[in-house]
C-alpha cells in the first residue's frame, strides 16, 4: 500500500514514517505541504496530513483531493495539534476519515490507519 | 504558589510531560518550588549553547510559547524522537526537532487550558541558537516560566501572552 505523509516538519514526518515502517508499511512518499502533496498523488492509497502548514494547509489539501474524481475515495487521516471538537467536526465535514491529535503513540497511529483502511 | 494551584501552570506542566514522554520517551522532573526532594540530588549539566524555538499563540489568546534547552539535550531528544540516528544530527535537524517539540507542547497546552471547549490557532515556529539563556527573547515578559530536569539537563519553557488568565 502506498502512503503519502504530509507535514512541514521533517521531524514529524520522520516519526510517522518510522511508526508506519515498523508496522509493515514500506511504500511511503513524503511532502512538506499541501501543494507538494498534490503533485505526489500517483498511486497513493492512504494519506496522513498535518493541518497547519505553509503554502497549502491540510484542510485545503483535503478539499482539493475530494474534488478530484481520481483521488476522491482515498482515505485521509488528519494528524494535528488542534484537538477542539469544532475543529474535528470541520475536518470530518470536509472529507477527513479520521483524526489524530499530537502527541500520539505508535499504537494510536496504527490503530487509526488500520481503521480507515478497513473502514 | 505551586503549579497545582494554578490552572495555567498545571496545563503547561501536563502538556510538557505528555509531549516529552510520548514523543521522546523521557520523564521530566520539575525544578524550583514544585521540585520533589530527589531533585536536590541532580547535578545539571551547564548550558553553554542553547537551542530555542517559539510558537506564536494566535487565537483565542495572543502570545507565544518558547522552549529553551542545551545543544546536548536537543541532540539527545532528537535521537530519541527520530528513533536512534546513525548519523550525527545536523544543526538544522536539531532545530526542526526542537521546533516540533515546541509545536506539540503548545498544542497540548492549549487543548489542556481550553479543555477542548474552543478552537485555537498556532503560528509557524521560529527558532535559533544562542550562546546563553539570557539572549533568548520570548517576545515579552513571561507569565509562566517552568524549569525541568531531563536526563540531567535543564529544559525551560516560557509562556508569554494575553488572554491566558490562570
């Protein structure tokens, strides 16, 4: 399964990639913002994206993906610091499949990933 | 007044321990008036060069949260966060890790302080290095300053802002 990890922090991308790799996900591509992510969508079957990023934020990325029939059904997990209920509702309304608040454990990340893949 | 008597301080302290334990798998020990008796036994390494990162708090409060730590502690936490590096971390990697740590602490602090009842907005981090603590500008007079011992090194968090009444 090809996974796209989108975050402006190289550190957070590394954390997510490490966790995914130890759970057996090997085909992983990375992007530093939403715009970069849109040009790396070929073959992607799962997206994990930050919300707050320069150039194009995570919510704008979700809207762009959901507008595109080619990628409209790709599961998306938002990984962010914003944990308020209204933020979660807004993200889900725009088409995010699930939501993880930082800091998170490896177990939480993998559980959410498997839930959206199997969901 | 101890941190447990101050809602803002308690939210910050909790955010710090949650973030460091989850991201870097380290435990922290408060210094100062909240220090446990065993803290007296700790010999802290000197901070000859500091790495710092500040996260602007944009909404609903305005201000900033700054994390200050030594190069040695930054390197140790980066190694832990990255899952043990094979190469020597560059200064850019250390600063990115400190900035992400500050970002996660800031988010967790706002979630704790607002009790998840309202949304908030954080700004893009800014970061740097300095030859000494006193050169780090948190952007105003700190309304909270917490010092912690992490594996024999001091880590400081400074909170500046309006709309964050304890």
